[in-house]
């Protein structure tokens, strides 16, 4: 499991890359995601 530098102090359950559909560019874009121990999914 790899960690993003912003989440080293938090309890990270899962993290990695995901592909998200965007209507702006009409296709999939790769996003970094973090799922924390509170079941909060964040992506960038």
C-alpha cells in the first residue's frame, strides 16, 4: 500500500489510483484516492 504525503498522520485504510469519468474532457482521468478509517473517500 502506498501513501500520499498529505495523509501520513491520518489512519489510511486504502490509497492508490482510480479512473474517474469527466464530462469536461469526455473521458477517464486518473485520480489519487484515500479512504480513511472514518470511511471518508477523498480524491484529487
